[in-house]
């Protein structure tokens, strides 16, 4: 069941009062495919709720008057108005609550027809809507119809964003004034699906990346076009029109041991398929790598995004009329400035694309200031066969925290710790600052154990002490000098605050040096409950919500570490910049000690799915930031952005030490207050590096 906040009466009235013209769809018959399947909304055989004129009062997903779907993919609604009419607008009532992973649809494509054979595409109801609500809200999407055509039949194609789609009412409003100009009815009913796929940008199963040539793009040869574009933009196939292109060569500023990235597009504008050779000229101050960014198609809305970084050698075939996106990755090796070139050669000749770099300041190669936790369970199906590579990859991305899953920790009253020893051996002690033991007191096994022994009875206390001392001894014996934390409850609720309080008060008296960790989720633990546990915890990792940041600000004890995390699904569609990179900037601004997200490799599909070969995700539930290809771990742009954020934090810290925290926070605030401006972090970093 989805928990939501109460809607105010004013919000409901605001959505109900404004009606323009006659609702032609009122009480008209319709069909849907697939049938509704969300258990608390309209029944699967419901055929009236979408056009009955009745608005849901209260929570969409708890009302039989709302129609809901879960994990169905594309949804089609067909409405028969019975008589032809000139239509003024189409209205679509839906809702969203981002913190519960419920979003307004990605797209609602509208088609109209006079004869139910030849259809016109009328537009997308979601075209100008952005999901941005952290609280529950209702939305009435509207599409103004400019055509003077008469329509009787309507087909709405709903593309959910995420697992859920909810619709309360669909209205088709009669035009109240004469119109001029017809719209073509050139789409056969049987071809609507082809049109929808084209609108989504995924109509080409071979993933041909071809875009209309923009006037901003640089024509560097008769048949070759080059342009820089934003390295962190969504760059979806359907929307990519080089809006982020720039006519100037970039200055790239980064520190010794630090990295930075730039992205560019290469288009074969000739009539023949062409082999290109790409190289980076030698430089004294940095090492460089080039990666291809192929498009991966999400299950959500069938959107295609350039996400995985694929090494490709130096040669690549680009078909006639095709564009390829590349990412340039630079790592500072010594201070100084360089004027470098991307060298591109083909049968059409040689091209030099200049770029300038400035390597300033230095950051450590590992053990950076900001803690990072991404719940990278090595028994995850995606990485269970590649444990060593996964650990190396985590260290390369500055993750210094291990969370050990419950099944690897042994029983509280047991003596077999072989699973824990075998798990721990995969990690490198020098790269591991924190070991968090997710003992999970709410697991079936532990609930049964405490039911039998009694919660913190004399016997269970003795068992716990013995268990912890055994774990501590194994950690020390394996060469780890890491801090060890007990993690008894995940996203603790008010219900379990008393039990955690009793546990910590007893343990900190009886077990020298024991430390505790917990997460505070997005379900709004009450302040009085939070206050009971806050000062006995050693690390509190807060879900990234306004409420939780307010709770974090109430902690004044410097010994309590405050970390931040997020756990949004459909990770492939999340912004590399605002979701992943800026998390570290938020950590500095809010005086936090760590960052993270769920989850490094949580992808709900079969372990054998090779997304890189198919370029299609087969699950709508994806949290992962990596891909597996030919037994190698492939980084995503999102994963690189997260790493860059941790390195940014190091630069911000150094800048703060030099010029003062007030100046540092002013720069950081500007960045986090403008998450849609993808240039601000780099501009601010350049200012900071210049000052160091």
C-alpha cells in the first residue's frame, strides 16, 4: 500500500472548478488494454470510471473510482464519442508522489479519427509536464487541439513512468469557437504503435543514432560534423537536438589524481559508411581515455539514453547519416596547462579538434574525506561471479564502506563464521574505512530467535556479546583497521525505536567500543522518536528529504556522523548530474560526512541478461549503476558522475580551508539551488581550483 499525504480541500476544488465547454466523453463507452490490475483501485472489468465525470476525493491508489495499473508497460485507452465533433482540448486527470515512486506518465499520446481507420496524431498530454513533487499532488494534463477536423474516435497511449499509472478521469472538451486548418489523418489504426515507437525514439531496433543536423554543429569536413555537448545531459534519442552544443572549445579544469569528462558527437553526413580513427594527442599533465556511449532502451517509456561507457580501441564504423556519442575521460597526473587535440581521421581526411586543460591542485588517490556507501552486496546476482572486479571498481569510485548482508554474518547464537570470513576476504583492508554489519533484527530468523530467547534477555545478551566479539576478532585478524558498526534496523520506524534504544544503551555500557548505524527513510519518523536514538547512534544515513535534513540539523554532537542517501528506481533515467554528482555538494552544504544510494548492482532481471549486447533493459526495476559485458564491469555515466562528486567534495573542502566556509558554501548553494544548470558545478570547481 502506498502511503500518501492528505490533499487539501483547496487543491481538489482548484482542479474541479475550471471546465471549458461540453465534455463529449461523459459516460461514453471505452476500452482499455491491458485491464487495470492495481488491487486497491478499479476492478479489472471496470468500464465506466474513466468517463463517469466523478472526481476521486482522497488518495488515487485507495479508491475504486480511480483506474490503476502496476508494472504493465504501455496502456491503450480507446473512446467512442458516438458522434463526430470538433474538439477543443483533451484533459487527463492523474497524480504523483515521487517519494513513493509514483509519477505522472512519461507520455500520453493522443490520436483522433473520424472513421476509426485513419487517425491523426494530436499531441502528447505530458509534453510540458515535469515530475517534481515530493508530496502527493493531483495533476490535470491538458492538450489543446488546434485542428478543425471532426473526430469521433480517440486513442490515448499511456507510457507509465516507473511501475505505476493512475487515471481518474479523461475528458474530451468540445470546441466553443470555429477553427481553421485541418490536420492530416495519415496514420492507419494498425500503424499507431509504429508512430508511438517513433515518437519515443526507439523505432530502430538496431539503435541507429541519427539526428537532424543543427545549425550550431561544426561542419569540420565535407562529410563529417563534430560538436561538443553536455556530458551530463539526458541526451535522449527522442529529444536530442544538440541544444547543449557549444561553439567554443572547452577549458577543462581538474586536479592531480582527479578526473573530468567531456562529451562530443561525431556525425557521418556523407552518403557512404565510413571508418573513423579517433585518438588523443599526447599531453604532459593528464592521461586520456575515449569511450563510446551507446544508447540503452529503458523499460520505462521505452526511452533511450546513452549510459554505458564502452572502450572501443581507436577505430569505429559510422554509417551514412549516423551520429555516435563519445565521452572523453581525463585524469590529472601533474600540474600545468596543455593544449591538446582529438585527432579524427577517415577516408575524407584528417581533423584536429582542440581542447585546453588546466590541472591545478591535488587530491589523494584514495581515502578521500567523504564516506561513500552504495550497499554493494557481493552476493548480488549481477556481480556474484565478478567479486574481485567489483571490489576494484568500487575502490576506483571512492567507495570506502562495506555493508555485509545478514546471510553472511552467522547466527547470533551460532559459532560458524565461515561465510563471513569468505565474504571479507574479497575486500582490501587499506581501502576500507567502515564495515557495517547489517544484522537485521527484523529478519525471520532473528524474530524467531528473540521470540524464543526473549529480547535482550540474559541469554540473548550473552549470545550477542559472543557474536560481536567473534566478528571483531575475524575483522582484526584479516588485517582490517576499519570502524565496525552494528546495523540492526533499516529505515527504522517509530515502532522499533524503543527496542533500538534499549539495545544501544545496554551495549555501549557492556561492550567497549561498539558502534551503531541506521538509516532514516522517507516515511517521516517523528522527531520525538528520532531524539531518543540520535545521540547513541554513531552514523545516521538519512534519505534525501527536506524533513530528514531538518532532523539532521538538530544533531549537535560532533561524534555522530550524518550521511545522506537516495533510493530511486529506474536508475538509468536519473540525472547523472543532479541525482548522482550533486549529492556530494549537498553533503558539504548540510555538513554531512557521507553519501550513497541504493544500489550498486540491484537490477531485477536474470543475471544472464547482457544489456550491452541487446542494448535493452528487460526489467522496469533497476537501481544499478553498472553493466556486465563479457565478464567485465562496464561503468555508466551516472557512476562516473557520482565518483566525480566525491572528488568535487575534496576540492570544496580544500577551498573552504583556504578562503573560509562562508565563501565555499555560497558557491555550493548556487550549484545545488540550480540543479538543471549542468554547467554550474564545473564553473564553481574552476573558481575553486584557481584559488588553491
